[in-house]
C-alpha cells in the first residue's frame, strides 16, 4: 500500500484507544486528526468541521473513520484523495455488517467504550433524559437489550456498567468484539485510496 501508506486518518475520537492499540499513531509516520465523539450529537457542526479540514490547502490522502454521521459524509468520501471506511456508524465498523444488522433487528442499544465513560452526559445532557423514569421509558419503548462492545483495549468498566443498569433499568451484556473488524475496515479503506489513485 505504498501510495496510501502516508494517508492522514480523520477519525472520530470514539476510536482513539483502538487506533493506538492497532499501531496507528502520529509517532509511526501517520498523521491523525481526532475530533470529539460528541460531535455525533451535532451533525451540522461535524459537517462544517470536516468540510474545513478537507478543503484547506493539503497534500496527501485522507481516510475518514466515520459512519454516516453528518449530512455531507458521502460527498466528502467521494472527493479526490479522500475515502471512508465502510459502516453506517461506529458500532457497525467494529462489529461488521452482518452481526450489526442482526443485533439491530433484535432491538439492541449499543455502548462503545469511549461513550460508556461519558454515558451521563450522553443521556442526561445530550439526550435530555434527566430522570430515571424518562430514560427507562425510552429504553423500554425503543430497545430490547443493551450491549457493551468490548474491543479488548481497556478493562471492562463493571462499576460504570452497573450505574448504567441502575439508571436505565435494563441489564448490560458485555460482548467481546476485539479489533479484527476495525482493522479490516481500515485496511479496506486504504486499499480504496490506492485504487482511486491508480484509476
């Protein structure tokens, strides 16, 4: 992958630790631009930040490590020298298409490790569920179960998951997913950059 070997990764901060575990870091000759994962809650702002990053004077190639998280993501991914990993969101990126679709059809609500640490902000501030009652009503109506996607990079936060269970009134299952699907998504994205350069 010589052409895209120096590609810059523009990534959601939700993958910070996972990318480091896979050896993708600025220290190894690869530039990483990490944006706050909470921008997922403000798609228009994420849109503008990505537009700015991709339209500034630049050299090289760019791989977007994002799902369909903002209005113009598909247009960004079709720009010259830019491609995006496959997946509608971060959960599909780490689970793979088939497993993700299976669990979504079963009504699963997912927690990624990075958002688990910020669950109170997500539910109470960003989603507005300031009481247990409203949060539990939402979960009962919309979801059948909760799964924590354990990428294996950090210790499973059992105490935090217990707090989530108490607030949402639903047990949290731990699902080991590892880094294989994420690594494959990165590899395929870089191949796509190579193919675009050869066209």
